[in-house]
């Protein structure tokens, strides 16, 4: 795999693991930013408001340099780390896995917890479709109508994924471009007359 490609999951997936009356619901999501993580966590806390714990881990970026594990009140390293361990052993990134626990009355001990969180996370990954993606930026291209052919031929040449388009006298086009091609594509677009581009963060 090249340095800007990574494996992630195509769509959310779910799993259920039961141990001595406790229920562990594993939920995996594709995410692209810490903002995505916050939104999903807020939603899950509403949805599973009566659960005892919402433990999670995530990994972001093709280089997997941004990650976090959270035990949410379980003993240290008994929940978040085992979840993160499963993300890493599947070599995934841009993924969030949350394991929601409903306590069943019987304590499982640290090793029991580690096993339960690990299994719920592993099952959620097993139930997901894993896809290879590459890191991408979004470019917003402004141009006047006469430049349409030039702009569109570059879009075609680089096989850019068009996210939004608006064609009037003044045209706007939002495209996704592979990170490592961003400067090259931006340079070619800037060579065209009456074309301005900006990177959407």
C-alpha cells in the first residue's frame, strides 16, 4: 500500500457479545475527524442513555498518528485499549469503535472485561466491509462558464470525484483529489484563466 492509502470500513456495523448477564454492543463507524467522533458519541449517549459505559477507541489518518482510547469509568486499560488493539490488528484507520455496556449484575474482573471489549470490537470489525481508501482533500473550484471545458477535462484526466456542482454564469465545483496529487492538480487549475481554487478543510 502506498503511504497515503489506508484500510477502513465502508459503512457502520454492529455486534453483540453477552457475558454473565452483561451485554456489550459493539458499534463501528467510518470517521474522518475528531468532530465526527464527538457527534457520533453524543448521538450514542442519547440512544443508549441507560447503559453503564460507552467505551471507545478511534484511529485517524493514513499514518494512524491520531488515536485515542477511553475506558469511560471501567478499570484502567480494560476497555479502550483492547478496542484500540482490535483496530490496530485489523490495520484500520479513520474508524471509531464504541462498545456500549449494560451491566448484568455480575462483575467480570479485569481479564473478563478485556476479553469482552476485545471480542465486541473484533466482531463489529468482522461484520463490516473493509475497503482501501486514500487520503484526499476537497478543492472548491470557481470559474466562469467559458472555462468549463478546460476545467472538466482536468477533472476527467485526474479522475476526480465530483462532490458538488453548480453551473451558471459563475460556476462552482467541489472535487475530491488524492492528497499526494493536490499540488499538481491545483497547479494545473491555476494555470487556467479566470479559475480560482481553495482547499476545503
